[in-house]
C-alpha cells in the first residue's frame, strides 16, 4: 500500500482546546490522528514506549537549537517520527518550558493516537507513525482572528499582504531558522501592522515559501479586514496584528 493511500485512510479528528490563560499559557491547538478505519488505540505499547523516549529526547534537544527532529524504533511498524519547533525569537528557557508543556499535553489529549499535533504561541510539536519530514502538511490547519475591524480594510489588506510576503521570502531564503518578523507603516496616521512568519525546519526553502504563500492568501481571505489574525499549520505559521508582538 502506498503511503499516500495509507494516509488518506486515516481517520482525522481535529479540535481546538482553549486553555485560557491557565498558568499564563496562550491558546493551544490540538489535533489527534487515529489509525485506519476509525480504529482507536492503534498505538501499541512498543510504539508508545518509543514515542515516550522520542518525546523525552526532543525535549532535551529543542532548547539548544530551537528545533528537534527524530524518529525511533526497531520495526517500521512501531516507529514514531517527531518534530519540535520553538518560535525563532523565543529564549532557550522559554523553549524548554513550552516543549515540556506541549509534550505532556499532547499525551493527555491524544493518549492512544499514532499521530498528533499541538501548538502554542512559543512552540509546536508533531508526531506521526509515518515519515512526514520535508513534506508540507496541508491537513493540520487552524485559522483564527478577533472580531475587531480595521477602518480601511482595502488598504490594510494590501499592506498586510505586502508585509507578510516580504517576511515569507525572508523566512524561506534568508533565515537559518526559517523565521521572520517585521512591521510596516500604514498610510493613515502613525499606525503600523506587525507580522510574523515561520516554517518547520525540515522544509526546503522552496516548500517553506510555498506553505507560507498559500497560508497568507487564505488567512487574509478568511480574516478580511480584521485587526488580528493567525494561521497555525503543521508546517508553517503566519500572524499579523496592529500591535507589536510581545516577546515571551
Ligand atoms: C492529507 O490528507 C489527505 C487526504 O486525507 C491525504 O491524501 C494526504 O496524504 C495528507 N497529507 C499529509 C501530509 O499527511
Ligand atoms: C475513539 O476514541 C474516542 C476518544 O477517546 C472515542 O470517543 C471514540 O468512541 C473511540 N472510537 C472507537 C471506534 O473506539
Ligand atoms: C501510551 O502512553 C500514554 C501516556 O503515557 C498512556 O496514557 C496510554 O494509555 C498508553 N497507551 C498504550 C496503548 O499503551
Ligand atoms: C466587523 O464587520 C463585520 C462585517 O461587516 C460585522 O459583522 C462585525 O460585527 C464587525 N465587528 C465589530 C466588532 O464591530
Ligand atoms: C539577507 O539578510 C541580510 C542581513 O539582514 C541582508 O543584508 C541581505 O540583503 C538579505 N538578502 C536577501 C536576498 O534578502
């Protein structure tokens, strides 16, 4: 069976959990991926053991470079693949805190799944029983925005696209961390728009750009004229807002 047929037979369950400022933590986005034909608990105990070891080692490694990638297990059937990414501008200690939280929450949220994804403002964590490294994940997508409208959506959208496109190019081709943040003046008054783009570091520059370009178009279509909006995906994230991003 080809891996794409296998993947397409997976039963996907997506839900977002709002952990509202418990522990001062931002929103989290969770997606659990169960096995073929809606069968749960396909995580065997050997898969589970490998997954625990893998998650533990990614927790150790991620704070060093802000990124960790690995797979572990003897037989291909029981081998989890994992990825842990901290946002390009967070400190090593904030990365560690976020990584530990993500690891424990994904285990609680998706205890028996062979695949899972969790994202916070500062980090994201993903694991799967199939090798996903270097492939754009179109299936894990969260879009969100606040309801406040800007006063001139046409100009605002235009400027925001311009900013985010520049940041997408910078993140893809001019950043070893595949991360870029910046701001742009808006014509009216002294207001600005602030933006941020990032990709998981298993992607090539070209795929990073492709992931971000697609996300920017879709985010601005869905969140047309909104003051604050975010896209969180399995391979890239995009955000813009009218106030500066507060460093964690
Ligand atoms: C996303 O889902 C589609 C349809 O279920 C599947 O064909 C595709 O392989 C999936 N992509 C990834 C990267 O998992
Ligand atoms: C799979 O697990 C979910 C959540 O634990 C549960 O609600 C659902 O009934 C289970 N489905 C099957 C087929 O066991
Ligand atoms: C896998 O490990 C998790 C977390 O330790 C546990 O909750 C779950 O029951 C385990 N599942 C299996 C199939 O061993
Ligand atoms: C923003 O605009 C939309 C569409 O015109 C409207 O439905 C919504 O109520 C507005 N939001 C606020 C907070 O005024
Ligand atoms: C990459 O970044 C450096 C330093 O910020 C800058 O000098 C250079 O022009 C950039 N290159 C491209 C292709 O954008």
